[in-house]
C-alpha cells in the first residue's frame, strides 16, 4: 500500500512538471500578422443622424493602438479645444471637448493612425462620420498642396473651406471644414455639402485655423472651385460556365467625388524680418555683426572707447547677406582686447516696417582666444630661436591659395588668388606669368583685377588652351594690413579644352513674357542661370554630370522669383521643372523640346533631386 502511494505521488509530480514545462514554452512561431483590424460597431453608428453625444466609441475585432492622435486625427469642423483620443483594448474612444454645433456633419478622419496592437497594421484612411441634424453631408474635396517655390509636396498643412466668397475670412475666422496633407501633399476634406466654397491651405503655427501670423505659409485659391458632386459608375465582369454559357455577371460599383484634383501653391509672404543677433570677435583683427537679415544699408560704426581715423576698417559681407565683418586696419585699435562701438542699424518693428535702432556694442576678445594667442606667440618664438641656433631664418607660413581644381581652371574662368586677410599692397612687378614653348618660358602680359572684399584678385590674361602656365609670386610681393607678406610661390595651371565639356539646348514653348531658366545639380544648387524672353535657351561649357532644369515665369521682370502676398491677393510667380534628368557627357550635347505646361505641375518635379528624398 505504501509502495502504491509512492508510485502515484511520483507519477503525479512528473505530470505536473511536464505540464509546467509546456506552459513555459511560449509561442513557437507562425506566420506574421499582416491583417488590419476590422470595424465591428460604433456609438454613434457610422453616418448616424441627430447625434447629441460627444463621446465616440469604435469597436474592432482585435486589440488596437492609435499613433500620435494629436497630429494624425483630423476632426472637422475644427475644434478650439483639442479632442482626447485613446485606445482601450479593442476600442478607440474619442471625446470632443467643444459643444456640438446644430445641424452639422462631423467627420473624424483617422487617416492611417489606427493599427493592430502587435504589428500596427493600419486601418487605412479610416473616417467616422455622423450628423447632429436630419441631414448628412457626404461629399469630398481633394487635391494636393505644393510649395510654390520648388513644387515639393507640403506635408502636415491644413486645407480648409468657407461657404462664403469673402476674402477676409481667412484672416479672422476659423475654417468651416478642414483636411490635412499627407507626406505626398495630398488632402481630403470630407463631409462637404453640394454648394460653392472658397478654399485655402494654411501652415497653421498656432492651431487657430486661420491666417494671423506673418510666418505662416498660405495658399490662395487660383481657379474657381467647382460645386462638389459625386458620380456612380458600374463595370461588369462576366463569368462563363463554358465557352458560350454565362454563369454569373458581377457588377462593380465605382464612386467618384469631385473636385478631386485641386492644386494649391503654398507660399510665405515676404517680410523684412531684420533683427540684430550678436557681435563676435574671433580674431584680433576683425569683429562681425550677425543679423537675421540685412536690408537696404550696412550700418556705420563709431568708436566709443578709442579714437580712430576715417578709414580704420574694411567692410566685408557674406553670401547670405546676414553677417558683416569689419577688418580693423589700425594696429593701435586691434591691439585692444575690448572695443566699444556705437552703431545705428535697421530692425523690423511690430508693423513689419524697418526702423533705425541706435545701439552700443562691445566686441570682446574671449579669454580663451587671448590664452591661445599667447601660446601661439610663445611657440613661434621658440621655433624662431631654434632656427636662429642653426643659422637659419624661420620660414613664414604661406597664406596664399589658388582657386582651381587639380591645377586646371574652367574655360570661362580666370585665375583667382586668395589671401586669408585683406591685402594692403600688391606689387604687380613681382608677379610673373609664363608658359612653356620649346623648353623656353614665354612671358604673358596680364593685369591684376582687385575684388571688392580685398582678400582676392584676378589674373586677367589671355590663357591659351593646351599650354602649361606658371604664375610665380616673389617673396614679399603681397602684404596685408598686419605686417604679413607671402613667401615665394609657384602655381602651375592650365585651361580646360572645349571637348572636356558638353552643352544643353532647350526649345521651350507655351509661355509668354520674361523667364528665368536655371540649370541645377542634384542638390538643387543653381549652376547656371539665363534671363530671357526667347524660346531657345543654351547652356554651353557644362562639365559632365547629371543636371535638372527649372523655369520661373518672371512676371515683373525683376530677375528673381517673387513670393505671393495674400493681403493684395497676389499669387507667387509660377515655376516649372523639366520632368527628367539631363545627362551631359564630355564632347556631347543634349537637346530637348519642352512644353512647360504639357504636364500638370504636381507631376513635374524630377525624382532625381536629392531634396525629394525623405530624411530618415
């Protein structure tokens, strides 16, 4: 009896252990879930009328989640107080905080933000609709929003409508109904009635659903908006029992909502936002003023804690026109560690106008700079003594550089020589230009053309293709304002041959007036630009590579693209892209016919431009 009890005990224990082991195994694999959740029911029901509840519950057949509802859920009419949306098990719950409007169709457009809990397979373009009255508006307006300057899709931009044609509504009243653009710029405004509307796009910075800040992007309606309609078409598929006997005829219903291809061009109004940022002195010989933007004039400066002659500085501006550098030419001034100056620069006031702003600024050399400067001076002195012991003179650091690639200059360019600080003296007679012919050096006459910033000059000479040139600059031929001069230097270069280039010819049609045609690289940087009113445009001496072409209709003939102005109902100037890349090879030409309006503008921007690629 005791033996039987022991056998029963150990048998039971083994069964229990085996059962526990199986329970701990967990999932053993299987197919990945690719099914999206399926709608089961909702409160209120889809398209229900006479609804008076602000809590919406939507049930699915599996556990769900909702991704960033504050950005992705679009409630129309737009809400002053943001609704609360959350997932709870197999349910999505939305609570509206605003009071419900009477006799109004409400749409909750989730787009793709609802997905299953495990793989987040989205419920694509899910929208829940109900009405607070006896009528339910079911029409849709759709289209695309593009950035006016470059035709890139405008993402996460609101598109809204008004049932009045009053142009001032956009600056004072929230939209009546809204949609929001996806990453490809597409939008849908749902729950629309069959009547006249005015439409806008808005980059809404403060979420009040109307235009009230100069920094907000806006798109104006450029063409009459058709009254929204819907059409229903049927197509039929026939299934045969055999070669002659019909088994079944299947009717497929296709519903199309119009308008479905509205194009809106988003722009930012030009605002002269000039603002002073800071003063920086990273060099004993110069200080810089940084601005948000520089308009109309360069500010004059007046010494406060030092005296100076009339020409104690040289002015230099950068390409972006937002930084002004003052190079100090007087040694009694740049030796000071701190300079106080009075200035009067322009800033933008609250009305958007430029006004004078007197200011007193202090240009400090930082303690770190002074410490580094002392260390550099000590190192230079130690090195000088080291050379002196050997009976030699320490060589100067060469501050000259030639602007060229691989010893070659472009066929249409001149040789440019740069100095890292403004040049005070250039002794022309100590520069020598020559080329080799039958092992002899043939001297070439030239002129020196100074550049505006005084840190560079051109060598203006007749350069013959195929010849190997040498520019020799004798020691101490060039002096800056700080006692530095150059070492002797020899620069070898040649000019490229004609057959190292290709060319592009364009036969452009379907435009009137003045145009600007730009040749772009894949980063959308302007390589060449032609201003013309001719239909034949050529770009010659183009280095081999891949290029793109952009055209601007220069309606006011000022030589640049102009943005729009919603206050004056002025649209931005129209731009077009040649829709494919142009591959240029050495010694070959590319010729293309281009009807700029043959393709709609939402289908023109070439796919090869790098700025098309989505950032990871």
